[in-house]
């Protein structure tokens, strides 16, 4: 077991419990040992590349050492980037530190759940997907956070329901979280960048088209399509293969269901957001916002 255990210490903090773990890291609830407040710490610990040996995170094998180091550098860049951001719809990062062969990100402790958890709960309890009236109040905050990033030439590249956190309270307050795939500046993608294939745009699979705001637009469009229908679209790569074989893009059939249930305007917005080729897609968050509201 590579996760830090409750009661152990890292830097100024004591581990309370593991909140979750994924392919690229572990998230802990921790307590500041001298000031006695709680925060959340995200540790870079990619399970396919590294493990903990005698308190130090090391690559699993020599042949993955370069990938491990490159990914660790991106994690550090992610943390340092988040330290520069101050927006009500982006998770607040207090600090970054490096210890035991890896890096750590210190974040504000939030109460609530992710958009994916809210969706899954409704599906389980009511056997139906979300309606646009449920998603509509969430989107302005999500789009505002993305617009703020794009103005600073930062592209999230991993927008999905699991990376949108809904803060508990009387008013809906979404937060963008998990910036492990963030890209700084304009241009093409980089090797080993994490993403979630179903939401990832075609340009994230092929280094033919530049990454840009339109990349996050695609992810938003696919995400809304899935949450509104309960159907997970094929990945952009799989869709492209079908189109190349002379078949209509399969996402069109799913969006047709949205047109019947929610109206043609919303369906058209999602169709334009999820176009395979970036040049044919809505280009900016502002364009997407207009399409969703007019």
C-alpha cells in the first residue's frame, strides 16, 4: 500500500484519512500540526509509474523514470499555476511543497460533492438522467471559471463531471478542480498529458490541430450530452473512425434525443460544441455561453 497512513506526518501536516485516489495521485484530509486547521492535500503518486519505498516515492522501473519525472514536473507546474489563480469558481490552492521524491498541493477543504456524484445519485434513486433545468444554474459558474483560465492562456483539458465540484449550501456554487492536464499557452498538445478519452477532443489524440479554448468547449458539450441523456458518447477517436467509414457521427443520434426532450436550441448548441474538427466547433466559452442561452 503506497498511500500515506492516518497518523503519519508530511511536512507541517498530519494525515487524517485518504479521501480518494486515482491514476495520477492520492488526496488526503490533513491537519496542520501546530495551527490545528484542516486542509486537503493532493499527492503526486501515479500508480502505474511509481510506488513508495521506505518513505520515498520512486519509479516502479528504470524504463519509466523519464515519464515519471516529466509527469512530476507537470504536477509541479499545475500547482504553481493554480497558485496564481484567484477566481470564485476555481479551487483555491494555498501552497505547494516537495518531499520524499514527489510533490504536494495544499487546497482549501470543501464540503459537497462532484457533479458526477450528483448525477449518479439521481440515476440510482430516480432512474433518470438530469434535466437542463438542473444543469442550467451550474453552467454560468463553470463557464466563468473556464473563461478566466482561457484569458490567461490556460486550457483545462480534462473537463468532466468528476472535475466539477458542487459546494454545499443554499446556492449552487460549482468549482473547477483537478488541473493535472492544464496546458499553458497556445499550440499543440504534449506527450503523456492525462485526459479522459470520452470527453477529450480529437486534437488531444492527434497533434495535427492546436489545443485551445475550443478543446474545453468540446468537453463541456460531451459532458452535457451525457448528463442529459444518460448515454455516454463514443470517444472522439472512435467517432472519427465511424465518420471515416461513411457513418453519421454517432453523437448526432444522442443529441437528437435532447432536441426532442429539451428543445432544438439546446441541441444545436451541443451539436456545434461537439464537432470533431476544431475549426467547425464553437471557438470560445463566450460563443458557447451565447449558444446555450439564446
